[in-house]
C-alpha cells in the first residue's frame, strides 16, 4: 500500500499531479505549491489511478453437492426442464456481490440438474 506523502514546508498532504510539459508525475502541496518528483516505492508500479471494471455475470449457484438428500431443504413439485420429472429441492443464493438480488435455485431430485424457476423473469 502506498504511503502518504507530506509537504516539506507546511506539513500538509501532497497530492499527485502530472506535469504535462515534462511528462512526469509530481506530488504537489495544495497549500504552498511545494512539489517533488514522484518516485515509485520499491516493488510498486507507478500508478496514480486504477479503474477496475466489474463484469455483470448471470447468477450461478455455489456449492451444490447431495442436495436431494438434505432434509433441511424444502421440496417442490416443479417440473425439471431436463428430465421433466416433478420434484426438486430449492434454496436461495446470493451470487457474486452484495448488490445482487437473492435468486431461487432448484435441484431436480431425479437427475440433479440445477435450474432457476422458468416463471421468474431473468435480468
């Protein structure tokens, strides 16, 4: 983690600033205009801004082993889209991040196929 840098003259925080003429990165004080060249710390890349893009992925269920034998899961007579058997256990899971909604997953007791309710509109 990069360390904070402070002004040598007034002890205020130094902020990154680019010198477009010289094409170098500086740390500059916003109070007294003191500036110094930005030297990356050993083992660190000289990075001022990092923008991570999160991809939106469809909901995926987590660990799903031996669901049909779990006595704590509720049962449903929903039809399996793969084997057309009427019978499944169901559970809710929140995939990926806090901002995603809870999703209801079904697991067929016959073929163990994992699916979502086809009546619920998928985003």
